[in-house]
C-alpha cells in the first residue's frame, strides 16, 4: 500500500471515530457496512459475481485487506471460486491443505483507493441518513401523544397544509387536523398534538393535530397542578374542534372539587386553555360511577329532571327534561346530546314529559 492510500484509510477510520462520537453510529456497524460494500465493488470490478471476496478491516492499524476465498478441489471447474490442491500448497508452503478446505488469497487491487473511497463515501452518507432517521424517530416516539410547540414556516396554498418546524424536522399540519376557522401566518408559534409516527424509508412520517381530543387533555395537564400530581383525573373527552368540548373529571381527594380545580379562581386556569383553542367552548363535567348521574351531568348546561337506564338495551337511556330545557339539552344541530353520548358511552333519548306521555298513549 502506498503512502497516499495509507493516509486515505487513516482519515476514513478517524471519520468513523467522529461519527460514533457525534452521531452515535457504531464504528463496528459502519465497518461491517463498508467491508460488505467493498467486497461487492471488487466483484463488479473483476467482472465475476461468482468470486468470493472477503474484506477485513484492521481498526488498530487503520487499513483494509482484501482476500479471494477459494475452495480446494481435485479438479478446478470454476477458476474464480476453486483452486487445486497442488496450487494451494504451492501458494502457502507453510500449511498443508486438504480437499474441501478453504484458501484465502490476498489481493492487491490497483484501483483499491478509488473503490474504497467510493464505497466508504456511500456507506458514510447512508449511515448518516440512517442515524438521522433513527434519531428523529426516537425523538418523535418520545413525543407521541404529547404536545409540542412548533413554528409555522409556510402554508401550502394548494393543499392548505401548514408546514411547521418542530425543532426536529418540518412536518405538515394537514387541513383536516386544523381547527375549523383557524388561520396561520409564517412565524406563528402553535401547539400541536402528536398522534402517530410511522417509520418510512425516507424518514419518520409524523401526524400532528389540533383537532384531536388529546390536545385538550394535554393542555389541561400542563395547566392544572392537581392533574399533574394525580389528585384530579381526566376520565374522558368528547370534542368537536373549534366549537365545543366536554371533559369529565373526578377527584381522588374528597376535599378537592375536580371541576373547580380545572376552572380555577375567576376562570383563570380554563381561560388559559381557551386562549390556545381560540375560544372553543369547554364544559367541565364531574364524573360519577352512577351512569344516571353521569349522564345527567354530561348534558350540562341543560337541567335534567330524570334519567332512566333502559333494560334489555345495550347502554341506552331515556332522559326527561322540562319543555324549556329541551332545545338546550339537544343543542344546536344536536351537538350537546351528541357530545354527551360520546362522553358517557350511552345512547341518549331526550324527551319532555308531554312528548313521552303522547308516545305512550299511542302505544
């Protein structure tokens, strides 16, 4: 090996040391990749894909050695993979071979520098890409089902997707995951909820949202100390983003009012969440193990007179309200009843006593 080749290889091994230190890419792993790539390159260069090429890396000396591995046979049928017993013993006079054993013949390729440089460069570039993908994937996996603060970089006029910089990469906040009516400008700081992370060849595909109920949950967890320490627990959330959310909570301490803890003195705590959601209405519901009480509370702000859990039907109930509470209980376009049903998991049939009496008289 000439001086230039020695210097090139020494620089290569130093580069691997740096990659391991700065990128966390295992030097052993990279050397395995490089030797495999070099063996493949030598095969192509020799014009014989049948040749069994072995490349060994000597980390201590900082160099590579290339061998052609051949099988010792009585009669040679393939000159690239086989060698006669006589020839094997002639090449390695200090060792006696037998039929079926292997011989390693060291090669001194003239184009070693070019091939090794190309192979090393390709493997290093690929290794860096893989390391970056791995790092990004780990970072996003740690943030899965969490809130991250991102910066709006641009808006795609065709798809209306908002491109945001999470500090790890640029990801799209697609139109369907944006709160209806919300507008963005470049440079805006926004909070998004990480729904899922898919590991694709070109890198992690991250789905973020501002409509997911998890965003509301995490916002309250960030804002309310009693939720952070586990005193108050969020049981469920039903949401129609940009319009209204219902969230049920319970307290593990009888002395702590869970709804009051979430609202805060003079509504300070809940207002902080509302500002992030641009005024989306949020109903805080006290959870109860009694289904009737839970359903009654879920239809707030309507006042419910009676809740009957229907027997023989799967999670269904009948709710009685006064005439002046009917429209409030159902809500605009059925929203209040719909959110209450999602929150409690019950199918809710809302009636007044007059309408119930009329339907029963008909039967």
